[in-house]
């Protein structure tokens, strides 16, 4: 079957990354978690005191973008690539609620987006790739053969995220997570540069009441349809 590019967009905690990993494994495709890339840049900014809940030094971060080296290293035990920032594995650090609360601020910066979009487009030149994020079908791969737009209620997404953080031992409340989800939704959909929008030719999937297995089967059927039509 001919390899295609699969672009997955949607709100935070809609299970984009989980679905993308499943698809990549089933299809033998490369998986790229663009959210991890933005989270890594956010962590870098936090480490250098360029971003905090009440502060953003855009110029300081922009001036040092050339010093940020990002790459994924495949972990066979996990079955996906972990995020490395300047040679260090930061997969655990970038998944904290603190990073989650600041990543949308950093992702708003046009220079950050330009740097990462360039890297993402280079990764997908050979097709056979699954990429998830906020602007994959609209900006990174506007010509992707299959575009998906994932959705679910804010309450459902907050509960999923809360359960994940609790399982990792993070001390957070459901109310904190729900507040983070709704704030990120607003920033992601209202930013000036590449806001989160559904591409005209994207297929929307509301997975509020779908299991992971049901969702995977729905999308695999779509992949087969699109691949056969090429």
C-alpha cells in the first residue's frame, strides 16, 4: 500500500499522541510528536528564566533559538521516540503540569513556530509519517493525504489528563487541570500565528465516548480508504 502523510490536529488531551503512536506502530510509519517539541522549547525557556506564569521574555528566547537542538531517540521498551533537548532526555520533564501551563505562551511566538515547522516539514519529506499537533493539517502539511481533527469535551479531556498525572505521582487537583485545559484551548484558538482551526478537508472525530481500540479502528479504515484512492 502506498505510504501517505497523516496529519492529526486538535485540542489538548484529545488523545492525539496516543492515536498517532498506535497508527505509526500498525502501519510501520514514523511518528513525530510536535507537542513534545514545543514543550522542550518551553522547558528551555523555563530553565533560562525567560518564561513563567507572569513573565515572557520573547526577545531573550528568540535570540537563543539557534542554541536549541531537538531530536527524538526511539525507545524500544516504550515503542516510541523520546524527546531530547541539547543531548538530554527530557521526556519526563516536559510532561509536567508546569510545562503544560506555559507551552501555549511559547508556541505563540512566530519565530519559535517557524523554527519548528521547518524541522517538521523536513521530517515528512519521505511520507509514511504520522504527525500530531495544532497546525499540522493547516500549516505543516497542508497537502497531507489524510487530515484528522480530534475533539472531546473539556471535562472529558481534563479527567483524562488528571488521571495521567495522578498515575505518574504528580500532586494536582482536577480543578487545576480543567483550568489549564480551558486556558490552553483559548490561547491555541486565538493566537495570531497559526491558530488551532479545523482544516477544510479534515475529518473530525469526537472521541468523548470512544475507547482507544474503537478510535484506532475508525482511523485505520480511513487510512485504507485514502491509500487505495491514490
